[in-house]
C-alpha cells in the first residue's frame, strides 16, 4: 500500500510514543479521511503496524495467520495484550496520591491529573475530583490558602486562580531580581566614587585593622599581623576589640567554629565567615553528620552559620586525590572583614538516606573539620529527630551487647513476628461463605505479584490450599522501590458479613 496521493501518514506502532488505543484511533481516522475500502482494513493494518507488532500478532493468533482474522478480532487481541483494563481501585489510589512535583507547573500538573483519571471511572464527579486533587496537591501554600478560602469553588475556577497566582509569583520574582541587581550596581558605583576621593573625610571609613585613615582594610599593611592581645591574625593590638588579656597566658582553645558567607552578598548584611575560638564548647557539643560524598562515607560538622560547605585542602586531597577543581566565583570573608579566596570548588554527589544531590564543595587552604553549610541544608533534608535524640549510657557497668541480643532475640529477629496469648474471633451475621474469583492482573505486574506470593509463602504468611469455600480477590499496589504490596479486597467478601461492635456515643451538655 503506498501513501502517494493519500492524506496523512501512519508510522509503525511505537509504545514509547503513544498507547495502542491512541494508535487505533488515528488508524480509524486515516481510513476515513482517505475513503479506503473497508475490505482492505486487515491488509492495511498488517502493513502499517510494523514488523515488531506483526510478530507479536502472529504469536497471538497462532496457529492461524493474522490475515485469516477479521479487523475487529485483531484489534481486540492487541487491546487485551497491550492495554489490559486497569484495576479501578489501584488507579484511584494513584490519582489520590498524586501531588504537584517540584518544578512542575500548574498546567503540567492538571494534565497529569486528567491522564490519571482516565481509568478511575469518576463519570459525573470527574470535575469535582479534579478540583479536590488540585486543592490538596498544589505545592504553593499561598495558592492553596486562596483556593480554600474560595466559596463554591469549581474545577474551572480552581485552575483559573492557580494559573493566575503562579504567573503573578513568577513575574514578581523576576521584578524583584531585577531591582536587586540594579541596587547592587548603584552601591558598587557609589563605593568606587567614594574611594576615588581620598580628600573627602566624610565618605571614608576608619580602618578596623589599625584604626588609621586614608586606606581600606583590604589594603592595610597589618592585615597579616598577629594581634598581641587576642593572638588573632588580621589586626594590631591598638585596634583590637577583644577584652584585654595577659599576652603571656595562651588561650585554651577547645573548639573552633567557622561561620562562612558568600562575599557576593550585600556588604551591609550581617553574614560573615568568622573563626571564633570558644573556650566553653566541648567535643560532645559538635553535631556530626555522616553522609556519602562521591561514594565515600565521611563525617562533616553541621554548621548553620556557614553559608557554603567547605573542606580544607589537605583533607580534600586525602579523600579525593588530585581531582581537578573549578575556579571559584565567590570570595569568603571573616567576621572581622578578612577576605579568603577559596582554592577552588567541585560539584560532588552527596548521598544522605534516600536523598541524592549534586552540590558544590568549596576547598580552602587551611581549616579544621569539613563544614556542612546552609547551601547543602537547603537541598538535603536531615533527620533532625535522630540528631536531637539523647542516649544515656551506664558507664560504670556497661551492659554486654551479646547478652542484650540473646535476652531479646525475638525482638532482633529478622523473621515475621506473631501475636502470642491472644485468640482472634470473627462474628458473622450468617455463615454463608462467599467466593469471588481472581481478577486479571496487569501483564506488567504479573512477575512481581508471583514473586511476592512466593516470598509470603516461604516466610509462612500464606499457606497453599487445594480448595476453599471462601475466596477474596487481591489488589496489587506498586511501591516506590518497584516491588508490589499484595492487599486483600475484603469489602466484597468478608466485611459485609461481619458483626461490627457498635459503641454508643454520649454527649453531655454543659
């Protein structure tokens, strides 16, 4: 069959591009617009579907040839194989669990909800279900509050409000970003003009390194000098802001805490990189976070005062060898105004629990332990419950671990636990067994369902029987890790026949 002189074109079927149902719809339109003889439908279908699908069709019609079947039979065979009817309960479960993802627009979110609702059979309540899912699943809390405050909210109104607020938020962000850029440009110009007029004393600041005038702290000749009062580098004793101390008595330093900030921020902000020597901070007060960086397990000190995550050059070379560092585009500065130029930075793969993110790690020449700063905290959700837990240990007579494991071996066993000392009893309205035959499992889930059934039988949760008066269909639910959870749909068998205990509710008027 040639496409010369015909309207449109039908490509071979590709399941990665469209579903079989969609392909058949286009195929029908192709026949209609080109007024093809109905008697040639089978031949046209077999010629156009492609070699891969034709081979599958031969297997489905064996021992007959596909050409011996009617057009309706061929379409029905492929429908049953490629597009088995989904389970309504599972489809509704997926619909109810679908929330707006990060970075997903309202338009994309609504389109995905409509796609998920195809096999949910909502019928007349479709718009109501879509509206409820939008209100409950939208990520922006301001949009959600606005939708909840709307009286008699319809699906169309919910979409309209969400789109309008999303567009407004985007425009406002762009305008604010532009204003901040212009303001910083004006500030830089003002600083440049101020430095170009050394005779104007009103526009000049006193240097905090030496208390002198006529120069800025960055150009001060005492910026590498060690103070004789506080023993810190970067200023002289005359300009020291610390309380006077005895120079001969060394400072007992138990812990160094680093506060790091990006110097690209506005200079008027209170964000600095500071090296503070704290005498009262014990080793036990440090919060260590264990994670993986480029596949290597290591510990970093949690520091919410640090704007970026940093590591000393020596530790970096020890952990990661001679990896090539990128040229940094930021300059760090201390609390006292000293500028620190990082040696470089590198994008590393950070793994913590189920979170995997590619994040920048800055490398400085000297320093203490690696710091986990605020830039990583924005992307990594820490388990604060575990971090804040306090564990009391008996240090006088510490318990033997093997004794504890032996004493409570039932608790630490990997086997499925059982309830002991309690007998369950179900009271039925009538002892009339109900048998419901098994439902068709989607082809893509059959192997996983069989694997899960074998596992449950092996661990003793399920037991094979030859026959039974009772039978409940299963509902396979796909987990996030790709495995299947098997649930029993008892609402069609046992639940309607149960005598459920009723508890009287008493209201007291006060």
